[in-house]
C-alpha cells in the first residue's frame, strides 16, 4: 500500500518550524547550504505612525508594529520604534492583516505531456494522488498577482480533472519552494468540470461526473478493505490492484481529511452537498456567486463556503431591440450578484472570499469594494479574507490578525482599503515586504511661488493638482513682476512626477510667454523646497527656485459610489421569470362544483359533478358532495376537470441529458441533475402538465436512470422529484446508440449483444458476491454501481424504458428480457410499435408513442398517426409522450389529434393521463381522479381535447400552482421589474463605470 | 376502404370487418372531373361571402359554377347529399417544403437549400416528388394547396404553388414562380469564435451590414439588367437576374423571412426603398412593429403560432395569442405550417390554437385560406368558395381547425380524391395483424 503522509504531525511540525525559524532561516534550521556570501538583512522592522486594523472591528490609530524575523513582536499605540529596527514611517497609511485565499489556483498542476504515469486510476480524471506540495513550482507570476490584491497566504487548490488531488496552504512570498508550504496536502479537491486535456471519454455529463464521484468514494473504501484482507491473510493470494488515487482518498472516506468541491452554479452546490451527506465526508465548497439564491438553504449550514466575486457585466440594453432580449434572469443576476456576500453576512452564514473564479484577478479589489458598496460591512469583508479562512485552514494561531506572536503577513493601504481610490502599497509576507504600488515619495501638488533669480526672472504662482501620475495645473505670472510676462497665464495640461528622484517635468506651449515653440521645465522637489530650470525656445535656460505655499487638497476619499438605484427585488425561486416567493399553500380542502369531470377511473366522465380534495389527496368525485367548512370552492360550471396530465418522456429540467462516454451507463441518475431553473416547467404547468419522466439521452444501449418529477414550480430539485418507489432506466436501440464513432456497438446486432453481455456480467457479479459472503475468502468484492443497476434491471426493480423506432429492435429487446425472465416495462417513441402490437400485448410491454411525429429520420419513416389506435386495439397500455419541452406543454392537444384516428374522447384523454401513469408504473399515485390519489387536476374552459380549449387552473398536491389570473399578475410584476432593472443598467452606464454597483 | 371513425372500440374488437382488398396501393390519383357535381344541403363556409346554411355548391370541369341556397340543379348533374355536413375551402399552407423534403435526417432526400447566396432562378416545383408520402397526409388534414419553398442563402429561390393532386409535379403546379424568398440577415448573430472548431482558424462570417449591402447590390444589378433588356440593349444573359424581372415589375411578391423586431423593421425599410411588394414571413416580433406594418399594408405569414414564446419573460401563450393581437392591431396575416413538409398536416392546429387564445374563428379560417391565397397571388383560383374559383374544398363534420371534427372527403379542382394515405394504409395493414392475433388468443 502506498505510504501516506501523516497529516496531523506534519501540520504541527511545519508551524513550529516557521515560528522558530522566521524569514532568514539560518544554517541551523535549513538544509540548503549557502553558496557564496550570505545575504542577511536584519529582519528587524518598525512600522510607525500607522493605523492598524488588527482584526475585523479592532483598530489602533497611530500605532507601531515591530517585526523581527518574520514575526510580529509588538503592536502598540504611540509605541516607540526600538533602536536597531528599520523605521517605516507609514503615516497616512492603514495596515490590515494579509489576506488569505482559501481557494487559489496557483497553476501548479498542468497536465504532463504523454499523460500521468504510474499506477494511477483507470480514469484519467481521477487524480486524487496529485499533491500540490510535491508539485510546488515557481509560479512567481501568479503569486505576485495574488499579492497585488493583498493576499499573503493561500490554499493552493489543484484544478485538473474531477478528483483533482490535494491542496496545500502556502505563503505567497518569494522564498524557495522548501520555505513556502505552511500546511501540506490538507484537503482533497473535487470539481464537476472535467479537464479535456486529461483525455478519457467518460464521464462527459454532470450525472456521469456525479456517478464517478460516488463510485470512486466507494472504491476508496473498498481499497482499504481489499488491502487489509490481503495483508492480514499473510499475502496468501494475489494482491488487489494498486491505485495511487484510491490510496490517496483513504483519509477522506474515513472522515479525516476534508474535501473541497468547486461549484459553478447553485445546482452544483446542492449536488455536492448531497454527495457529501451521502458519503459522510467533511465538505468545503467553492461557491459560484449564485449563493444569494440559496440563502434559505445555507442559513443553517456551517460548512466552509468560499465565494468568488465574479460579478456579471450588465445585459445589453443599448437599443430597444437589444433591451427586448434582456431576460429578467440576467438582469436580476446582474443586480443581485454583487449583493451576494452582503446577503450571506446578513444571514449569519460563515463564508470566505476568494480571488478565484474571476475573468481577471485585477477585478478582485474593485469587486470587493462593489460588494462593500452593496451592503457588505468592511468588517465582514475583512473577516472573510482573514480570520474566517485562517480558522478553516487551521492557521488561527499564526495568521489572520495583527497580534504579537503572529506571522508578519500584512497589507499596507493608502486610504481605507474598502473605499474608492485606495491603493495597496505593500504586502508583507513572513516579514518580507513586497512593493505593490510605488508610493509617491514626493507629492508636488499644491501652490508654489517660484521666482527666477537671473536677469530673465519673474515671479509666478505654479499650481499642480490631480493624480500624482497625471498632474495638471497652471502657471500664472504675477502682474508687475516683469515687463515681459506680465500677467501671463499658462495652462499645464500634463506634468509628470518621477517619484524616486523627486523630479517633476512639465512642457507647455510658449506662446503665452511670447515664444514660438515649446517651453521645457524641470524641477526637483524636496519637501516644500523647489529648484528648477527651463529650456526656452530662444536657447536660454534660466533657472529658478520656489517654495510651497499651500498643500493640495483633493476631493475627500469616500465609500465607493453606488451608481445603481436601490431596487426592491423580492426573493423568488427560481430566480428568473415567473419565479415565486414560495410554493403555493395547500388548503385543507378544495372542492370543484358542477363541472364535467373526466375521472379517468372507473367512474368515467361525469357531468355536473363535484371533486373533493383534502390534504392534497383526492377524496371523492360525485354529485353534490359535502365539503368541510372553509373549503376552497371552485365553480366548475361549463368547465371541464381532468387529472393533471402526464408526459412520460421529456428532457427539460435537467442540467445535462446524455452520458455518452460509455455504451452502458445505468449507474448515472438523472435525479442527480434536476434543475429548478427551468422556465419550461412553468409553461408545462400552464398547459396542464403535472407529472413527467425526465429521461436520459439515447446515446447508449443502456443509458442512465430516469427521474420522475412533479411540476412543483418554486421548489428546489429534491422537492421536485416525485416521491415514488418506481425507478426506470433508459435503454436505446436503433440509430442513436450506434451513431458514436469508435465505440461498440455499430449495428443493431451489436446493440442487442452488448446488452446481453452486460446482463450476463451482472449475474456473474451477483455470484461473486454471494460466494464471497459465504466463504469470506480472497479479496472482498467491490460495490459496482453499474452492475448493481443491471441487477436491479434483471430483478425488475429498475424498469426498462427503451427508446427505439423500429419493430425489429423492439422485438429483439422484448425477447432478450424474456430470456432473462423479466419484462420490459415500456417502449418509447415506438414509431413502428404498431407493427408488433400483438407481441407487445402478449409480453405485457407498455408503449409510449407520439401522436403525429415521424419522417424526420430513416427509422421514423413508417410513422402513422394510427399507432396509438392499433396498439390500444391490441390491448397494449398506450401513452403519448412529447420528447420535447414545448409539446409537453400541450399534451391535451396531442391526445386530441387521436380523435381523428377513431378513438373515443375518453380513450384519447387516457393516453395523457391514466395510461401514461400505467406505462411508467406510477398509477398508484396519479393519472386519475380516484380516492387516495394525488390531488393533481386541471380546470379547462371546455372540452380538453378541442383545439379551441385552454387550461385555466392547474392544481398539484392540492395546491394551485397555476391560474390564468395569477399568471397575469406575474406578468405585470415581470414587466415592472424588467423595466426598472433596464433603467438601472442605463443609469449605471451613464455614471462612472460599466459595472454593477459602480466604482 | 374501412370506415375508421367508430369502426370499433377496444371492447368490441371482434365485430370488425376489415377490407381485405389491400393491394399495396397507398393513394390513387384520380382523373380530372368528368361530370358536373352538385353537393346540396350542406353548411357552406365560403370565407369571403359568409356561411350558407343548407347550401348547394355546383362545380364542373374543376371550377365552381354556382353556389348558394335553393339553387336549381342543371340536368345531367350528379347530386351528392351534403346533409348535416360542412363545406370549407381547402386549406392553404403558405410556407411548406412538401414534395422537396422527404426524410429530415436523410440529406439526399432533401432538395430545399441550393448552394450559394443568390438563387432567385431556382423553382421548387420542378423538384417536387409527386409520390411523397407527405402529400397524402397533408391532404388528409385538409391542406389542399401548399407553397413549396426553397431555403438557404440570402435569396433562396421561388416558392411554387402546388395543388396537391396530380400524377406529376407538372400537373400539380399552379404557379411555378409564385413568390421570391429572401432570408433577412440576423443583426445579432452568435458571437463568432474564430478558433472554435476542428477546422482551425476560420474567416469571420460577413457582418449584418455587409449582408444587407450584398442584398441591395443584387437588386440594383438585377434592376440594371431588366432596364437594359427593356431598352433592347445587348447584354449577356444572366438567369438569376432574368428571374428577378417579375419581382422588380411587382408581379410577384417578395417573401422576407424575418422574426426579430430589428429584422422586420430593416426589411420594411429596404422593401420600401426597393419598391417591391413585401410579405413578412416568420414575424415572431411582428407585434412590436404592428403600426408600421399597418401603415404600409404589409402582410405577415406567421410560421409558429403553435410554439413556445421566444423569450423567457413572454407569456407561455405569447405565440398562441400573436394572431389575436395582430388582428386587433389591424395587421393582415396568414398562418402557415411553419415546419416544412413533414408536418404540413399540422396546419389546422396552428390556426386552431389562435382561436383558443382569442382570435375569432372566422379570422383563423381566413388565415389558412383566403389570406394565404391573396398574399401569395393565387386568390383568383383558390382560398374561398366563389363562382369561377377552383372546386378545391373539404366536406367535414365541423371546422377543420379542430380535431373534434372529421374531414370526410376532399375535392381538388373538382376531383373527388382518394382519401387513403400512407398512415391509413399502415393502419389497415397492421390492424389485419391485430385481428389475426386476437382471433388466436380469444
């Protein structure tokens, strides 16, 4: 087994070393011999006359900080600088603790040419063995970039692959690699985005990535047991495989080492949290900037959350047609993303701030100031960059505040760091100073009286103002001083100050002074004294001297100006068009009176009937029902009521659809990638759809596990999933699964064989487990998610829902299942299902077909609108489906089309209600209005099968999720919010800066 | 032929008698009308002259000879009882690829997009496969006239008006060059990424402005060509410019595909400058430009009424209500099938949905009959039931725009057409299989 670093002891050791050794480690505590002459500064500094923000909320004015050998020795008000210390007079400056970035990309894990070597993982995206400490490089540019934004310490997090390896805490000074690591390899990094440079075909979807994460964590657990079994047997059998990657995850699965997930959306945060909870790993999260959408979820969570400051550019609203295309989602994100840190702070959610995840690191401080302008207190901002990350990284004893005994990591700012125009002058890392911006050693601004001492002489007033690097001003010759220049006024549009040497250089047009040509003027400033000389167009070079009469007084520095108006944007979910402040409430009882009720159950269609729903379930359909007092009453006169419609095949509402990396992927789950940011759901509700099966794509003979959802608009993904034991898996036959090049299968023959072979493999897997459980001999078998899913298929616990078109391929699958003693649950698409209707009926396979799709590809050419009719005549359970986000929003009309094939009205409607529920085995809960079933129903303004009818209300779980009246209110609100936000964008752009929150 | 409607119910399946005369015949083309026919006692929806209850329609040699209530029926006229039935003009799909596109994903079965930016000389009709399966299914849905339309480039070519009955394209073609099709460029193309694909660095596509200028140049050259010919100048022949003459002379319209508000506005400005007769096709944002369209009396062919809204904030019914909103604003419009030949049979639903969302039913009917005929220049022959127009109509149990009614028989240019199509053929064939199976299991 791979020898592993012992985390705890090394951690302690490294800190001790540092505190004892300090910056200029001597030979006694450093291994590398000094070549040539030693270079030893005193390492003894005193920062005087400085305002010190020691910690958030703790400020000392006019203080002195004494640093010796990298450690803060003293912080005191009005303290004397000790003799022997180098004095740094920092009057007018503020010193903060150096920032700590808890999720920094220091770029030390570039993929080696030719790929990784050694017993790594079979999947190149699993690089858990990668150590940032072992691979520490000279990344001086990235360190300098981080220092320029105030950082002195960072958790270097690897970024390649899915399991990315271990992150180490390093200081950002320029000491050699052996002196940079503070805490080696303390955390495992995991991300949802694979690295294409690493190669490999699987996974290429979010659900595949999630499955790989889970399988790998399980494998890491197995790896320990496998090696233990091998070692404890006295090595009496063949050893298990060696995997650096699985070995590296040992302390993660045992709960010792945390994992940091990099997330790029609110959904990814939820997914990462679900994985961490399932496997009991200690999780940290690199946030996405969308945290403001999850404040309610995050409120009680205490896991480390590290958020980026990547604020979006404003949507384009430059002309009316462009404005027409600006979505509320983008406008809201533009406005609200900069408030995300403030919202986290207000909700008491612990968070750190990282400079990671920005398109340019130079945006970090400006965006930090925007976050402050948008409500984040300076103290909270500072804590998120110092004390909070220090605590999480185990550095509280040494980092995060300015106190005696702590490491001298400091940030020197001219001005309040969190305000406009403040500049970081220096960053101190472990007692060594790094210039960030050069302070002006002279400030020539102000009013000078200058006089020429030679015969050319004059008496003049020189005023200089503006930023030091772009001075401007004027030269006014006093009246009566000379005859020649009397009263001349020269505007100086640009002057340069050279800070290091105290020189200013000015050029101006000589016309005002009566010369043809340019006057050159140079001056040396020292304090308030000035000596200069000029070069005149006539060849003379008179000199002059002067003294400063008045200091320059510029505009006062203040908080970053808010140049977005204060808008009241209520919290909505999803944070987009038609989002709602909460899911609708559930009345105790709802009764629909006097309607035509299509029960789709044994009661058939009833005229002038009542429907009673209580606590979200159907109680009764009948005439003149007694309803409890206080029931919500709906007048159904002239209305039709049907069960909520069901579509057993859609692809909207998930973040990715196809895991095409392998031909066989039943281990992936669409339930892992459900998203609530899906406006289709609202539209589908508006069309009367209440339940749908979201299917995996069709790239694989055996695809992933589908997810059945209810259209709970306004809920989070886990609440959208239907509460049912029914599980189905996607199979795909025909053209699609063989379309992928260089991947078996290439033919329909191969498709059947690869399925069969995996059925057999699953039986072998089962046998191996059984035999090990009986004998406990040899290497314990591992839990294989893929094999277990296939076993579930064979045991008919994971029901097959197979994509396909032609009769031949379906018949082959039906027979294959029979060979393994089980039944295919449903065929989907089934363009040619009608050709094998009797065989399907005999085998008990349901058919899920289109009303009138066909002709769009070769295998769809024999389409007929009579498909459903033939199937139903043969006794096959027959449902319609859309396979289309949009058509799912009008399934009643899809059913209506079947009237033209001779079906009765109730038969037609059954293909989008009760038969749909039966087809995917959820008819115990939905599909008809029968007692005990879910209170999902639709109120229509006429016959639901008519092209002239529209839905008016859609109820789900006894809650009214859609009504045309409320829809109109939402539209008004959207219109109002959009116009206010568009105005906000315009006013921010008329102001000083292009970004949200101003500058 | 079996009577499909109510022929059987699932529970009484054994009672079915299936016709055993299946001979592989999907649909037979019938000869031209040989005798005068009168259909009497029907509710006749003329579209242009109201509804005639208990009306009679008489037609001979493919043309309507009289229409009205209490007509005297000339001797020698075959009389058909239309009692309880409705008669509607055949529906017209103003934008289709019927006959020139067969199987979407099978490239070689599609003849829609010719190479190059300027193809005014290509005409759809010469490429129409009279045996296309989609012709039969379109007719079964009540679509009896369709404008098969080339696509691609800036100028795609000429739409041809097709009457959906005939042994060959030649018999079917009503108007070979019915309208010129222009694809208005997109002012907001997706951001170009020069190094995006496998092909390495790529030339950026021409800008919006460049494409508009190219279109203007082409029209200017074409106009110069026409003027030179008119002045009897000797010029070298150019089949593309020659094809433009009828457009420039205002004899046929220019159908401009444009959806966005900026596109429509710019297309209108262009057409006014070019002084051509313009019809906007697509028109997703037409409501934002409604006043201008009304001011210049520019009609719109809507291609996607049965559709989701184009923007997230728009109402779920944004496309459904578009016809009603345009009607209210006074914009003239037709509704087309929108998605090509495969689904020309969905044309009635594209119009019907507008009725569910506020458009008066008679306006919806106009949008798929007379309006389409007028915009595309064939209103002298089809689009309404009037004396002198072609006897191209439907006998139904109710409006063809709703699936709750059935189309029982259609006439095209007086021919009583075979109502069989490939979909019904498969139904009959495989119902035979079901019957055989049920006899075994019962």
